C-alpha cells in the first residue's frame, strides 16, 4: 500500500491530469481522468521503489502530508 503523498492536478498544456510524488524524485504519471492518473502513479511508485532497490539507492520513508492547501 502506498503511503506517499500524491499531488494530482489538471494540466491545460498537456490536456491531462498529472500525478506527482514529491518525496520520490522524478516520480510522476498522467492520465486522461483523475482516476487514471492515480492508478498510473501507483504503478510508477512501485516501479520507482523496485528500481531504487536494484540500484542500491535509498528509499525515503513516507512522511505523510507535505503540502497544505
């Protein structure tokens, strides 16, 4: 289960929802719907973690809420 903060927003330039994971550098995905962007970023998070393990890189512990609206 993912415990990292995910920020999802609409990108007019891309005409898609963008999902970013601030705690995992470069970890982001997009989708034509909010739900699709969320599903896609969940997959990318797992891939990010697997790749970091394979490369022996540290995996940050989830900190919880980082951004405040």
